[in-house]
C-alpha cells in the first residue's frame, strides 16, 4: 500500500482547506485511514480516521465540529475537510493506513503501518 497526501497550503484563520490521501494497492473494507499531524517541536498527534467501508469515523476533540472526513471509492482517496481553521492547526499533516481486519479505529500511531509523505498546513492569525 502506498499513500500520497496533498492539499496543504497557507490559509488565514477561519479559512478552510481540503487534504487528500490517495491510496494505491489492495485496500480492504476493514482498513482504517487515519490523519495525523505534527507541529514543530511536538509529537505527532491523531486528528481523524475513517474505516475504509465508511461505516465508522473518529475525530480528535480538538477538531470535532470543524473537520470532516470523506471517501471517494472510485479514486481510492480519503479527504479531510478542514473548516474554521485556527493557528494551532498549523502542522504537517500525514495520512496513514492501519490494515486492521476488525475495523477498529485507533488513535495510536503505532497501529498504522503505512504513511504518506505529509503535507504542510499553515494557518496565519
């Protein structure tokens, strides 16, 4: 499995961005695609995740109500729609896949085996 993240950029506070995570390779419906972010000097943290089947979602408290996640099966792509962005959302955003056979969504980086290269999101105040 390979992942390609894109869509980052510079946006003003209150603005929005949509990140994309294109997956190649065989994807099972139980796999989970997660989004994580890492700000300078901080550890990588969980943002959101979705089961590939689309039947289950999970968001970090810090982004609930502002971020949504969706999928395009035809394009093997997962999107992270980020609205009402705040300066504290500034980070490199990564997508990753957990090849779970049980569809359980984890917020731990340890559960995700494949990672995209990251895309930088900068939110100015």
